[in-house]
């Protein structure tokens, strides 16, 4: 059983109550606990030694990463982060300096985004370090952007450049909180998600509920310099486009807006965030499935991103 | 470095913001995010295979336990639980039925206490199962009970019977949510904590901030039947009193009230919760340290609970 099948199994018939606006299945859970005009956003995320980082990873970056991942999910709903709890599971013989440095990196990022660290839990995991964050945020009710909500014809945008995150971006990325709030304040995006598993897979989450499709323009996909360099350096090389479509941990925003606002969005964005790339990569279609267009026409693009071009 | 020293190291100079009412160091973090008249309670807790449960533990009880532990912390502040996220880290070769049963137990308890399960996270921990819960609750601002707040002369009460939890109680205990709310509604307790590390240690948390002490009456400590049976069955035996003072995972409430309400509290409790024992075990004193009184007088009781009686 793979992770997706497991999640499907476990999220069936979950207990619920009147406070739940959106349960499992979006970037954050959305709750209405009576804050006037605002929803609560609630998210948890974990990273594990040997999988998301190694003993060679600078510890400050480990701490930074685990919080940044969660912040990226708050960003994906156009929210603001408020407070976090940190759970750290450690082998019995841990290095206090290493652990302290994890918190140094985590706390510095928290400080920068105004997030209070309000406690947590230490426990034992004999073989490896595991860190889990629980993060609370809020969002204005009418500004909360979900994964679903796009309509055929909507323009699809992505921030930054994609692919090759494993080379370092996954430890240094900037959660796009300010960008997402600005977007929600000025352009009513119709759907949004942060890219954690790769564009080809994550785009499906915007289409699922309403059985929509998407048409992407091959030459428009913003490929990172790192993905291009890797392709030159490695043999056999992963084509840079494939890296941009399928590499995980980009933590960029993928969102849709009505096509009529696409041009003014690009104009406004360049003024507001001159250092953050924003690219229109295609549009939502009524026909299910994702298709990639090049000079020879459209080709279906499976979730794993492999498209065979002549 | 032990766990306490680590926590002291990590909770120094944590980032904070205006929403924080109580950060690290109480049963839950307390936040004011603008819910009229109410605080948010925020708590996380983790259990690990081989430490808090084994592969032989019925999986329903594993799921029940991890949520019940967190609920007990919400109870300790007289709150109500609203929503939880579940993080489960699994070896690659997991048994889907085992994992499903963990959720069955967890969901059943959530349902019973009106808690919505609003998502979470699955990840890999190659050697053992680890489950972490992040729980949100709320409490009326004027009813929120902290660990600190007791005054010299206050009566000290404990629910249930203590000791020997490892024999089964740690998998079956009832989080005392209704009891705690009733208490806060009718008797303004001055401080409260749930017993997770044992009475002798946890009592210190009620005394710390204001450098108070406590005098306990040896014959009043409610010892569980299991602790008494274990003492008879085992050799060398742990004296039942010592088990009641130091065994972990009782998850009962320890709290203080002004002495003038002690009698009416006991009367009211017996009518309201006839099946839950409530015992006055002593009183708060202005002199720091915990002392245990028997027929020969007072003896100091160290945090590890060992007291040598003639």
C-alpha cells in the first residue's frame, strides 16, 4: 500500500463537528471557532532524518526547513501564521549543540514571520531524529483560497523556478506568505496550492474535485538554473523540463485566476515582488486530464510527468 | 543531558507575539486569537513504539491512548477539545490493518468527546511507529486553570487512584474533561495539572513559580488496587505508596482549591461523579518543599518519591 492509498484509507469517515469548514484534503484544515470574520488554519508536518535531511545537513537549516514547509501551507491558503508547537524525537545519545542549532534556525524563521513558538514535546526515537511542527494561522474568511474553485478558462500561474530543489533550495526556500496575501487582497485567485510533490502531481489537486483539466505550454514552464545545470552535469541526465514538472520540494505557489485579470496581475506582481518570478504556464480546461503543448500540438501528461517528445 | 535539561535549554527565549497568553510550561499553550470571551488551547503529544506501546498492544488502544493523553492536557486547563491533526510515521512495510485499527480507536474516542479529526500527515520512520497528535481546544477566559495560582492553605485534591498504570490503565484511562469543567464552573480551582510523570514530580509543577511547598498526608494518598496487587505479587516489591507517588501515566487531575470550599466540593463531587474518586491529600504551604506526614510527623519527600519510613 502506498502513501496515497493509506491516506485515502485513513481519511474516510473521520469524526467531524460544527467547527470544521475544511477537513483533511487541503493545504491546511480550516476551522471556524468564532473569531469574528476569520477562519483558523491548522497544519502539521514532519521531517525525518535520512529522508528529509541527514546528519550532514547544517542543523539550523533542518529547523528552518520544518517550519518553512508548514508556513508554505499557510501561504497556500493566503493566511498568516500565529503560533507553533515543536515535537522533536531524538536518539538517547543526542548532541545538545546539534539540537540547539536546529532550534536556532527554526526560531529565527519564526521570528521573521511573527510566529510564536509556544511549546511542544520531546520524546525518544532511538534510531533517528524526527521533528514535527503543528502550526496555527488565521485568514480572513472571504480571502481563504482552497485547492478547488478554479473554472475552465482560468489562467494558471506559478511562482519561482522549478526543479532541482534537492541541490539546496529545499533548505533555503522562502515561504510565499506575503505574496499569497497580496494576491488574495488584489486578484481573488480561484484556487491555490503550494508545490511539494512536483508541478505535474500537485496540479491534479486543483482539478480533482470538479473533474477539470489543464493545458500547459511547454516553453512557459519556468525551469530552475539548477535543474538545467544538473542536466548538463549528470549522465544519464534528467531532462530539465521533466525535473521542473516532477521534482519535489519546490514550495512555490501554483494558483489560478480568471483570465481577464492575468495581465494586470503580472504587471502588479512585477512592481510588488520584483525579485520573485511569476509565470503564466497555461489554462484550466473543462476536459479532464493535463495536456502539454509544444510546436507539434498537445500531448497528454501523466501525473508522474513523463512526456515523450520527438 | 536529560529531558528536563533539554527542555529548559530549548524553551529559553522562544519567539513570541501578542497572541500568546501562556507559552511553553503549562499543560497547554494558551492563545488569544480574538474569539470573544474564550482562549484557544493548543497541545501536541507523541507516542513511540517500544516506549509508549509495543507491537503487542491492541492497535485500537494505541490510537485511543495518543488522543487521550492530549485530551487530558485540555482537561487540566478546564477546556473543551475541538479538532485534532494526526501525524503517523511508519516503517516502509507496515500492516494496513494495524494502522487502520489505530485510527479506529482514535476516531472512536474523538467522536465521544466531540473532537473533529481534520487531517494530518503520514511519513516514514523506518524502525518503529511514531504517532503525534496536535490538538486544539477552547476555554472560557475566566475559567482557564493554570499550573500556578495556588496559595498557602489551599487544599490539594486528586482524582482516581494512583500507581501501577503500566498494567493497563495507561491504555484505558478516561480523560477528565467533564470533571474539570464542572470543577471550574463551581469551585474556582486555584491550580491544576494532569498526572503524567507521577504525583511526587508533577506536584512540584504546581509549586514552582511561587516557590510554595506542600504537606501531604501519607494515609490519604489514594493507592490503586493494581499497585497493591503488584506489591504482593512481585519480589522485590515496590511499596504501593511509592508506586502511587512515582508511577507515571495516571492521567488523573491534581488540583488545589481554597480550603473553605473543600467540604462542599467533596459533597458536590460525590453527587456529580459518583464513580470517580476524589481525595483531599494535603495542603499547600508557604515553606518550599514537599513533606509527607505520618503518625511520627513530617518527612521531606524528594521529587523521585523515595521516603524512608521506619
